[in-house]
């Protein structure tokens, strides 16, 4: 008597192929409907006896003065605000190379009153380390750490 295992596997595989082919035939016969041409998302109905204005894509609506007046809006010029100057930090001594390097001025203080925050100081110190190079700063990480904690 032959083994039934391979026979069952063969028959199950054939059954699965028949099911897949029949599903593919059914799905290809189903009609696909495209989105209708009308705009279904408008909630306003146009008034009777009016022609809708053609939309101008990517442009804001034109200014219409209230009640037909001809006056134009006068925008006052912006007030000039004095920018606070960030003080230049003192010279930085690098013990590894024995040199004293000048600190660069803070570009923009984002702290309270235009003060330099920790993140501003870290960015300035990393920038200085790349400007002065390894010959002047020695170990880059030690230089940046000393500069930040100054």
C-alpha cells in the first residue's frame, strides 16, 4: 500500500491553485468605477442666476474693498529694534598645547535677554575647534569640553 502523505500534499496544492485562479478570474470581472467628475467636497450651493468665478490656482483671493470704497490700506513701517550684543568670552587656555586661543563672538544668543545658552556655547566651541585645527587645540573633545565649561 503506497504512502498517503505525498498524495494529500499534491491534492491540497491543486486545490489551492484552483481557488487562486478562480479568485483572480472573479476579481478581474468586477468593474472599477472612477471618481466622478463633479467636486463632491463643496458644501456651499451657488446662488441662483450667478456664474461661478473661475479659480486662480496658487494665488490668494484678490482684495475687495468693503462697500466699494477706493481707500487703500496703509501699512506703517516696521519699528527698528536694537539687537543685543553678546559679549566675547575671555581667552581660552589649552593645557595640552600650552597655547591661549581667542574665543569667537557668540553669533546669536537664544537665551533670556540675548544670552548664550548651553547649546549655543557647544556649537560655538565645536566651530572654534574646527577653525583652529588639531595643531592648536590638541584633543578635539577635551578642547570642546573645556570651552563649554568655561
